[in-house]
């Protein structure tokens, strides 16, 4: 199967310029980046794609076995980069996609000029034994997944506004709710477990490419302590705290988000 078709890859912007690859998180698709793309296209070649099972990807390529952990997604990231053959790229991974980038860069560092980890979390579950705070107790995650299994559409309507934050701008939560609801519930159930149960803390130290950790000032899904942990574990990484609130700054604060991505991509690309 053609990888570029499978993942509905789109390439826009300046030909021959540094390449920025944008990867969306759980329950979304590449449309999540639409507010930052026009500005990035001025100075970069911009690549967008849908994870298999999301958006306009080829749903026939999805299998619960292949996508039961982040390794399948990391393989896809590398496959997209190789198919494009545009040289080392700056990979921008939002939320769970940040860890896909971490895994992919550890396997093939030559494919990446740098990583931007936007609102990342290597582990959403608190670990009292080490003092790690992921933002959720094990019981919280179990309840979240049980609720999703029981009524995915209802869960989407309740959870999306929490993920988005910015309650004074309800249209943002409504947009994320709509994105969640477009996802096949069977696929969403598997991806949710991958997202919320993965523990990639030990993988962070394997990253050897320039990395920017961009966390939000207030984020119910990935609190500031998580961004600080990621920064501390990745050798030589940079940490920036955006004024943006919520877990999707590319929607809630696109100007700040694009400026942060562009400054880093311009320095390493």
C-alpha cells in the first residue's frame, strides 16, 4: 500500500525549505493544525498526515494488533519520512504523537533535524513509587476508559471540553467534540488505551536530536510537571512554557504556537 495514500499525506508550503512534519494526537486528524499551517507555509515545507484510523487515512490499513502500542505509529512516522525523501525533518508531535516522535527519533536519528514535543506526556498515570506525577491516578484512568467503552459519544462530549480547556471559548470544546465523534468508536477504544496506558519515560533518554519541549501554562491533561520531567530526561533539550492554556494550543493560541515552532525549526532546519 502506498504510504502517502494510507496516511493521507499532504505537502504544502515552500519547496526546498526546511521541512516541518505535523502529527496530531488522539481523537483528531490533521485538520487540527489548520490555524498554524498558513503561517508555517511561508517559510517551510509543511507535511500533514492522518494516523491510520483517523481522518481520511485508509481505514482498511488499521488493525488492533499493529496499533496496540506506539511502535506501530512510530514505524508509520518513519515510513512517511522515507516515502517523502525530503531529508531530515522537524517533527512536531502533539500529545501522544510526541512520544511517537521520541520512539521514531531513537530508531533513526538521521531522519530528524529536530523534535518539537507539544503538550507531551510520556506517562499519564501517577507513579507514587518514584514521585512522578502524570496527572491521573490509576483509578482515574480506569474510570476514564470504562466510561469510553460504555458510551463513546457521551464520553466525547464530556471529555473534549476538559482536554481543550478554555471554557470561556466553548466553540473550541465543541470542535474537539466533533473531531472525537468522527472517529470510529472501535478504533478510538484501542487508541485510547495506547494513549493513556503507555509508559515511555525510559525512552526519553534515547533521544539524541535537538528537542524542544513546549508545554502549556495550564493543562488538565499534561500538567507543567510533566513537561519539566520530559525536559530533564532528554539530553540537551529546551523547555518553553506557552502562555496558552488547555491541551491544544494549536487551536486555542495558534499565533504563539506557530511562532514557537517556527523559531525552533528555523534554528535547526
